[in-house]
């Protein structure tokens, strides 16, 4: 009996460690997305911006936008309206990242992985 109980505890502990690792990976993903996003916002410095991302990245980008806006406001002392484009997404073959446009789509900051590799 002791052997079985010991094994069960080990398995339970491994599950907790795995879950903790997954949560940390998700947090790091959000932080990376937020950093890329905030960099683009600082480059544009526009009162209204539109963010374009891949469809599968939408929840991640949404969380990043919600965290980036207060940081942007504190740093720049300006209000900003950031919308995520839900009508047109980046192509699926893009490895990740975002493109940020000013309100009338005339200025673009490309912060995709591809654009960072070619720069």
C-alpha cells in the first residue's frame, strides 16, 4: 500500500509542476505579445490605433491590448483608443506578431516575426 500511495503523490506532484509550467508559458506569451504591441504603439503615438493579428492569436492580443493601454497612457500622458481589427486578420502563414495602423490606415508599423527577421 505504501508504494502505491507514494506513486500517487509523485504523480500528483508531477501534474502540479506541469500545470505550473503551462501557466508560466502562457504568461510569457502574453508578456511577449504585450511588449511587441507596446513597442508599436510607441512608434505610432497616434490617438487612435488599429491592431491586426492572426485569428488564432486574437485572445492573446486582446489580453495584451488591455494590459498595454494603461502602460501607454502612463508613459505618454495621452489617451489612446486601440481597436483590434476583427474583419481582416493577418494571414495564417505569418509566424506571429501584430501590425498596427493609425486610425485611417495610412501609417503602418509591422511588428510580425517576419518583419523583425528581415530588418
